[in-house]
């Protein structure tokens, strides 16, 4: 069933301050939807809200919250219910990242990644279901090709994304006929999540090329909102590994391991950092992260200047 998106459509986006969530907000704004933008940084949300108003959103409601705080999520949903009465599209794109050998990762880092990427998403979706049911809304969860693959040094992230994929499958069965549940699986995306990442490797990390545009993922999200589907992979090169792995798991796993070790973790040294795990970093929030090699030198330099040294 194809759905219309317009000035009466209520869209809630978690993780709207940066990367995929911010790109999706811009894309929905062009459809003149009503937007509820959620993230931790009040400063960044104000900037995104202004971007969306300029792009034509019929109404924009920025709400600063931490997805792991259930009371804050409940307050947000109460505000949405009072203002709009329902939710038509829910985009769960909040995500944090960490690098480091699992055996040496601090327990608080492991716990935080799982809490944000999986538990927070699950609890928020549970609370939103009654508002989504009122108009048979669409619940879109943002996973990753790493929901079905793996790579070294990012165990908590991979575990959380595998969890999101399983969660989407269960919700799809339980909510059938009441809420449409879709899972979007992007390949490596050119966002600042790598600049935001916690790291204990002692070296700088980078996005595994080829990185795709956040705008491309945003288009897929809007397409899914209009015509819900069970699963959408975004990114041909890395996405191909999802279809190859059942036939040759050793080959795909070996390639992913070598690719991360050689390309994903750089030789340049870097001090350990918690990144944005426990506090927002509005100064690094943006749509793009500067990882696409075909970008102009000026754009690349601008992105590099935002990276922590």
C-alpha cells in the first residue's frame, strides 16, 4: 500500500541532530510533513529545525532527550499526542559507535553502546506503538549491513545492530495489520559517527570505503515510509556481501576482518576517547562526515577541521 506524505503526516525522528537522522529530517521536510526531532543536543536540534523549516516542513517540534531515559521519551510522546494525536512515521536512527578489541573495552563503553543502539530503541518503540496504531503508522528501524555481517574492533556496535534486526522481525510478526515495521540496512555511510566514536585502539579510525551519502539513505527511508517493506539494503558494494555470505561465509568473514584491520584502523596514533557516548558533541554534528574520496578538497578540509586531534 502506497502512502501519501504531506502536511498532515506526523514524523518522529530519533537521532535527528547528525548523520542519517539529520539527512532524513531534511528529506521529510521537503514533503512538507510535521516533524518531531529528537536528540541530546539542544543546540544541534535548533539548527536542524531551522534547516527543516526552510525546506518546507509544515511544523517542526525539536525535543532534546536521551533515548536511554524512558521518562524523557514518555514525556516526548505525551507532547506529541497532545499536539498531533498520533504518529504516522517513526524513524529510529539514534546510534553511537566504539572502536577497540573487545577484551580490553571498558564495561561502561560496552553497556552504553548497547543501551543506546538497542535497548533505548526497543523501549522507545514500545512506548510509541499506541500512537502508531491510531493510523496504522510505519515504524522504521535503522540497522546496518553489520546487522548481518561482522568486523573486528566494533563488537558492541555489531551486537546492537544484530539485535535491532531480530527486534524488527519480532515486531513485524506481533504488529501485523496494526503497524508496518521496516528495517533499513545501510552500508558504510559518510557521517560523523566515526569522529564521534569512542576508541581505545590508540589509533585513528575511519569509515570503510566506499562510503555512501547520507542523502541516499534518507531517500530510502522516505521511500520506505511511502511504501513499507520488510527490509531495504542501501549500498551495492557492501550490500553484495549480505547475499554472498550464505554461500561463502569464510571468504566474506576473512575479507571483512582484513579490510577493517588494514583500512578501518589507521596507523596514525590517537589518544583514547569516550567520544560522544556519555555527552553530546554539537560541534561535530553534521550530515556528512567527509569520508567520500570524490568530494572536493575544500569540503574534505572542512570536515577534517572538525575531527578531534
